[in-house]
C-alpha cells in the first residue's frame, strides 16, 4: 500500500508549507534549487531503501522507481484519500481497517501561478510527472499550457 500525490501540487505545497514562499515569486534558479531539494521526493522514496548505497543517474532511478511502484497492490491518491480508504476497507483481504484520514489542509492550491512558472515546474519535475502520469494524466494536464 502506498500513497501518491500529484507531483506539481506536491511541489507547490512543499514550497508553500516548508519555505513559506509562492513559486510564482521565485526565479528559475530558486525553483531549480527547490526541485533538487524535493522535486524527486517520490522517486527518492521508492528507491532509497534498496539502493541507498549506490550513486544512480536519474534514468536508472526512474526505471527502478517504476519497478518498485509496480509491486504495490494498493495505490492511494492523496487527493481522493477518503474514498480510497473507504474502497480499501470494503475490499481488503487482510482484515485491516483503516480509520483515520488526514487530508492535506494546505492553502497552496489557491495560489495564483503563471503559465510560465507552471511550465518551469513541469520541466523540473519531468521524471516524477512521467512516473505518475498513469495516475494523474487528467490533473497534470490541467497544468498544460
């Protein structure tokens, strides 16, 4: 079981929550620095434990992350967490019951961000977007300009 989140939404939320800044107010250099800091959070999460002692290029890490993601039977989307948990509880074969759902309460989704800034973020997060595109094709497309 793993929980995923739209990479663009996650990146914007991280900048807003951890750094208290709106990506719209940042130069490309700052966006790039932040993308290096937490732009590949999900790829890093999927590959860290098994491959932490190896220095791997992004293409190799992406391929390994794809293999790791394919091993999960239950993939929850943060944006629909309550419904995912309810569906899991209805069908889960393990006798587990998930009760508490804590959804992201960030106000970052209400930030006004220009097309150019979104396009810069898309470019910087390309591996994460590609990895999760099967799950987020519609919601990532809403950022297409």
